[in-house]
C-alpha cells in the first residue's frame, strides 16, 4: 500500500492542480467530474445558502410538497385584476373534498333559467317573506295638483289631453308633465288606470267623453252626462301591449256647447292616472 508521508502536497504548476488516485484537486476544490457520491452527503450538509437563486424549477418539486404556509398572498394580489363579470369559460380553482379541480364560471354564476338582466340593471330581490321587489319596474302615479281645489278650465270643444302636473312617483322618469305623455321605455304589457273628475260650469246639460289612449291601441271611452253646476267622476282602466317608445295619454272630449273644468275636488288626487308594467 502506498503511503504519503507529507503534510502538504503542492501543485507543480498553477494551471493543473494535483491529482491523487485519479481525483484532481485545484485551488482547494475537488474538480473531478462525478467524484462526489450522493449517498455520502449528510442531510444537514446542504441548506438554502448552498443553492443558487432560480436553480430549482417545477421539475424539482415533489407532488403535494407546497402547502398553504408556503404560498404568499401576492400569488393572487399580484395578478392582473378582472374589472368585469367573468366570461362563461373563465375558470376557478376549487377543492372538491380535498381534491383540486377547476370549474367554469358558467356553472357557478348566479341567476335563474329564463331570467336575464342587462349589465346595468338593478337587482330583483326576494326577501325572507317571499316578497318580490323590482326597484326599476316602470310605473307612475300622477295627478292634476298636489292640493285640493286645483282645476283646469276647458273652454273650447273637442279633444283635450289631460295634463297631470304633479308626480306622486315616476319610476324611470317616463311621464312628461308638459305634454301629458307617458313614453313606454320597454315593450310589454301595461296596466293603465285613470280617474277624471269633471265640473260643468256654464251649460244646463252636456256630455264629455273620457279615454285612455296609446298610439297602437284603440280608445277605451266612458261617456258622462253632467247637469249644469254639477260634477262627475269617470274611471277607466285597461291592460294593453305597447312597443318601446309608444305613448300613453289621458284625454277628454267635451260637447260643442259646454264649458268644463277638470281637476281636484275635496281630494288632491281626484283626477289622476297610474301606469304599471305588468309583463
């Protein structure tokens, strides 16, 4: 057996290092390829300081080796924010009884089959008492005045649009107090009701015709005979289908030889009109 009996072996030239039994040592490092056996390395011999930055990629990860404690919040917060409702094919990561799976947004988004909503629509709500609230449903309740005794004089014969100048409510702002038109915002069925109190101010007898009309509906008329100095209240209701941008008005027609007023008597909503979308 060979035995080296010196404390230090120095290289002869600076370029080559020294070789001992096939192992090359240079500059205090073992440089022979494949000369270190993995089984001879103890577990505590390698720590984070011995691993270069970005030296480990997904090929080196053991399955299920990354847990929640090793995930930083910026995995989510550092990603680009989605500023609109997800597309149906956008995917979410979920745990299905402990197994990670992906699922399309189309399978978990809210809504009921057959019910659709535009992006800017207010929600329809159903509370714990099963009461349905539709906060944007088109509707209005309008009257001639907001105090008792408000009347409008009608001196000429013929048809006159009843102007309701006071809005108790007008969801969507579809009624125009200047021309008396309710403009239909969306096609559908509308319930219409009007009540007009008329006063005969001059003649001994006469008549009026009272109707609610839409520009694609036939008139629904009520005829009243009113003696001089008396008043009468006519009520009219119907449900009709209207297209978007159709108009609904209330009108009266007085006979050629009579003068009339319409408006409020002892109640400030004696003369009013209400319109509500029902379907």
